[in-house]
């Protein structure tokens, strides 16, 4: 994934964006100004999400941030249907689930 991202998403002259391979639970997270977690947290239970977010928080430069990219359930979890189906997939294939905006706020 990292090699493809380097080749397809960033020109060789670009020095502000870098990609790092590794296991974010076991390896250190490099210091950065922005962390983009796209379709990451929905794979994990709340405890592992908190563990990952804590590592990101500790590595984040002052004034930096986190961009979460996830499908959101309605607050009453009544939909949208596509996100409910993603949640069922997470239940079967991972230890995670889709969450509401309030649930992500609570994790943060």
C-alpha cells in the first residue's frame, strides 16, 4: 500500500506528505501535523481505538490534528442502510463496528 501511495498519490518533489508502513499498535507513530485515519477505527473495538488515538495524540505536533474518514450511523442507528451493512461486515470480519458521530466524539 505504501509503495503504491508513493507512486500514485505524491510526486517525488513533494516533501510535506509522507507515508509510513508498520503496525500502528506495535510500532511507533512518527511525529506529524496531520494524521488521516481513513476507514481505520471502524475495524477495532473501543479499547483499541482509544489506544490508537492516544498514540496519535502523543505523536501529534502542537496545533496539529486528526482527520477521521468513516461512514456514520444515524444517532438512533436507524440507518443509513449502507452503513448498517458495513457494520454487519465489521461484526463478521473484524472486531469493530460502524459508529455514530457522538460515539466517535466520545472516543476522541
